[in-house]
C-alpha cells in the first residue's frame, strides 16, 4: 500500500479487531461496496426479520452523497428485497450474487444478467423444505435459497438432498452457494465478483479505489479480486484469507461507517 497514505491514529479498541485503523482513504476517491446480511445488519431468524437501524440509514445516505454516488450494496438478496429492507431509501446495488445491478439512484433501470431457473428445478429443490417445518424457501427467480436458521440441525440433510439432485443433473448449469444457515442454488456464470467488476467499469465508480466489506463464503470471490483492482477488503466475524483486516461484528462496521463522516479524509486501515 502507498505509504504516503499512512498516519498515526489512536489505538483500536478490542471490538474493532484489526479492521479500519490507520490508512487514509479519501471518500471522493473511493468506492464503498458493502454486503448486507451479517455485515451491515445483524442476522435474524429469517431474512424478512432483519432491521435497519436508523443511524445506519443516515450514515449510508450521507456517505452516498459524500462519495458522489460511489456507494453500493452488494448482496445475495434481489434488488426488490434490498429496496424493501432499506425503504424509502434507494441505493446503487449489486443483487442476487451478481445477477442484478443498479448503478445509480437517479434511474430505476435495472440490468439483469441471469436467466430464470428452470421451474422444474425450482420445484425439486424447494421440496427439500419438506424435511423440516423450520426450513424456509426463498425463490428469487434466478436462484433458490433454503434458509435453516430456525432448524440448524438440518444442514447436513439439506446438503445431502441438494447433492442427490445435482447428481441426477450433472450437466445442469447450476452451482451451490453455502452460507450462514442458508444453502442457495443458482445459475452458474455470475458471482458477486462479476457484478462488482462490471459495476466498477461505470461512473461514478470507475477510476476509484474499491473498498469491500463482507462476511460470508459468497463474499470471498470479491475478496479475491480486490488486490488486482488495487482495492481494500475487510471481513466481518472472521479473518478471511487475503483480506486487509476484519471486524468482530456488524455493529463495528456500522460504527466505522459513522466515523467515516467525521472528516472529509475518511480513515481505514
């Protein structure tokens, strides 16, 4: 990293782990790329139960303005679901693990990069929920997620059932994404990394230094491309391989975002 961007800062608190600390990061030269569940927001028993703290909503809106629009949410959720959670606010976003994208809040135009999953496939994978009443099915059209936070003991049975279906369809263009209490089946060919790569080719993101924060296995594709993009990456809850640092919890990420607004020259490790 550029040593000219370094300057001393107060010692980090224990809760900050080795996340943002001493590296200067001018907001008007940076692109903030933020995962949602487990990164910005605390996990809930079901995807529909997550809540956006009012202070977070304010921080994101102000950071969107401070970066001249170069802030995007990067999520496995669909764009419509992202908008529901953050309503009435609208943010640039990469949704559905790269299947959808909205580059600017000034337009409602959405680019879709994934075809819908075969209805028969959706029915077969959705039927796995019959294993337990606590398994929740989320049909995103281009993917299907099986949430088992309410039935954690079913994880092995779910993945066994998914593997059995895939064995019957070896040539199907699908892949399985493991996550925190969720198993998602989606079309192959797109990821969060492909979505971020395309996003960074457009204004106002183009030419800026990307800073990505994520927490789950599905975020590792973005962690992997940050060095090539001369960007920074931070994981949440664990120190993922190759990241520049990490936070202990979403609350630490929210506190960091609030601090970024304290000065025009935002601080990150």
